[in-house]
C-alpha cells in the first residue's frame, strides 16, 4: 500500500511529463512520412492523459480580497456577545457561502474531513473530504484571504450537525506587516467561506476544535486558542446562532495557567477538561501539571493534580468513569477516576511525546499517537496500552510501537472510524502529505490517502449526511460522539463480562511480604498520587536535579520528619501502616546492589 500511495503521489508528475512528451511527439510527427492515423492515435492518448490529470485536480475555492481593518473605536458589529468581547474574539468578514454542492452526498454520505496546509511555494490553507469507505477524495478546497499566510491550519473542527467547518490560520497584512490570527468558518455543503473571525487576545493561532452536544442537548463547538502551554482563551460557539460566542474560557475562569490547548468534553457534555500547569515549578519539579475539570452548568472548577509535566491528549471512557491523559513531556499515560477526581494509575506510553489518545471499540486498548511532542517532533509510531493491566500488551505484538511508514512524520491525532465492522484508526500527519489508515484488526496500515495539493493534515472528523444534507458528527479529535458512545458502552460491558476470571487468591504471605508489597506500591505509585519514586527514583537513590536525596535505608523517624518538614511533601498523607511499609521497602532497597 505504501508503494501504491507513492505511485499515486508521483502519478501527477509522471502524467504531466507524459502529456508534455505527447505534445512534443505530435509536433515531431507533422514531418512528411507520418500517417494521419498515427497522429490521431497520439492526439487521443494526449486527451486521455489530460482527462486523467483533470480528474486528479482538486476543486479549488478561491475567495480573494483584502480584509480591511476596522476603523479606530469601531462599535460592535451585531455579531458580538459579552463573552466574545471578554474573550477578545470579533467578526472580521462575512461571505455569501451559497453555491452548488461540493460533492455528491448520495454517493458519499459518510466522509472524513481534515485540513490541508500547503507549504510548498506560497502557503495555502484548506481542507479535503474523503469517502469513509472507499477512501476516495471526493472534494477539496483552498482559501485565499488576500494576505501572506504565515501559519497553516493546525486542526479542523466540525459542528455537531455537520453544517459548518472551522479552520484556523495566521497571515501577515501586506499593508502594515502586522500578523493577524483568524478562524475561517466554511459551509460544509459548498466548501465556501461563510465568515472569518479574528482573535485579538494575542498573536497566536486557533488550534484544536471539537464539536459536541452539551448536557441539555444543545450543539456547541469548542475552539481552543494557543499553540503550547500558556494557551487560552478557549471559546464555546453556538453553530445555530451565527456561530456567536456563548462562553469564553479564560485563565480567570480556571484559576490556573492553562496548559496545552487540547480541551475535551466528557460523554455527558457537562464537564470540560482543560490542562493546567505551574510555570515556576515546572522547571524544577516533575509532575506539577494537572487537569482543570470545569462544570459547564455551574462554572465550578475542580483541579485534578499530578498529571505529569505537559498534559495533552485525552480519552474518556464511554461510561464516564475514567479519563486517560497523555503526558507529552514525560512519555506517560495517566488514568483519572472521575468520581474521586484523582489519578489512580500511570504507565509508559511506549512512544516519545504522545499527543493524541484513542480508545478502541471495547475500550480494552489505548493508542497514544507518537508525535514526538517536546522532543524531536517528527514521530511516526503509535503505542498500545492494555487498559486492564495498564501496560503494553506484549503478548499481542511481535514488536512495538506500531510503525506507520509512508510519509508519516509528526503524526498528531487518531480518529476512530464510526463503523465498528470497519475497525480502523485514521491518523493525521502534521509533517507528511497523507492521511494514514491503521487497521485495528491487524494493527497494520491498510491505506495512505494523499492530500490533493501535497499539504499536511491536522486532526479531522467523520460526518454522516442524509441525501438532503442533514448531518451528524460521529467522531473528531475530541473523541466519539453520542451514537458511537452508545455502541462502545455495549462493547465495553461485553468485554468486561468475557474477561478471564481472576486467579484464585494465593495463600496469605508472611506479614513481612505483605508489608514489602504495600511499601513498594506506595513508594512507586500512590504516595501523593504519584509515588515517592517520582523524585527519589525507583531505586531510591535520589536526584540532584530535583534536590531529592538518597533515602535507601531511611528509618521511620526520617520518613516522618520529611513528611512534616519538606514543603513539597506536605501534601502527602500516609497512614501509620503505609509509613511502616515504606520504611520496610527502603530498608529492602538498601540491601540491593
């Protein structure tokens, strides 16, 4: 398949060369002695090649024109709301987005829509539409706002009803040299611009975008602003009210510095999960970042602490019990119990710089997308974590991680195909030129779908349309939506019932053995939600970088003194039994070479 994709990509160049050669050949055969039939045959070949080339050329929508800056002290344009003003988001331009259908929705009712950022030559921003079953590119568009593009889209969003598409872009104004941040809103039926919004909070980009239904069944679009820790504001748009802002989410609302702009919403549509971090601590201490859980109904915020160094991708179980979070800088995955709002487990992601995070249909496997965030940033592999053992399922694979091949480079998001019979993961490719399809039955790549203009892709979503263009968003970078969650709940429950019964309990071990096991668990995982090993290391030898001493062989008095007197440990609460167990474990570590 990789070779097929390469041939498709090269095909445009090869065919173009052939057309050129045909033209030369026709000119050459006008010399005497060449039969008219030979010339006619060559002309026919040329026409066939040109038709093939034309069929490969994407539909390109160009809406050019300078967007004039507003006059000084301009009054709100009627689109503004108190929350858009608070979040410093304004309407910049509107367009007539009516027109012919961009593709035949009867022939291609279920599609995957993703962004395309063309960086060869003059940068261009756009998107393309792929049939979810045949994997045929059925439509695409590029948008020209008349300015020099400096940053292509870093994501595409889709409204819950499939009517609107959302693309961010940054461009430089020719008149002033100022950089402007815009959000383009596109009519999905025509692939024409409807309006352009401008973010004025600072010079940055609109990043991840997800559609969802809130706890009252209202359609909402969540637009995240920023590119790295320190992001926000984020915005909730109402796609049925001219895409006006119904809520801005700022640092003041959360109460902490907002982290990487990768917010998600739980299956109920009531809770918004936003990463937070503490800049003064981050440079010196491990595991100081967390998740802010915002109740969209009441505005109450719950902070879930100790979620690594840079929380990014999240995946919610369909029953809402657990949320999994990637730590991009720690190469780890954390498991949050949503009832207690605490981290209950963590494990290695199996890839460097995990970004997107996806659960399979029965929620027994997690797939961290290995982008290389915070590292090389050209990752091309996918990790696998067993959610039952919370470890890599080595017995299932000959080797891990999963290598994608093709043009895979800086892969960022995985979107689960909405048909469980298909059982595929569609992966976007920030530094490549194709969307990559991973078969989850074989865990091998089954297709590479090239972008029409050789651009890169960021996130995306599956949408199902009726013949009269009534749409339903099924899945996007924020995870599955209602219909998929219902199926996943059934499959996850069935998987739990069919799981092997636990082994009979072993005979009680000696008291010393029990104590050592408890001490190791507290030391490595549970103390303070992260374990003592987060600073002192699994071997207890400490870390000069974290100013953590060697504590092998420490007695109870030393442990209690540290818990009471060391500031960073004051949040750790241990029972007398746990302290005794930790001391036993430290004594045991002291006997090891």
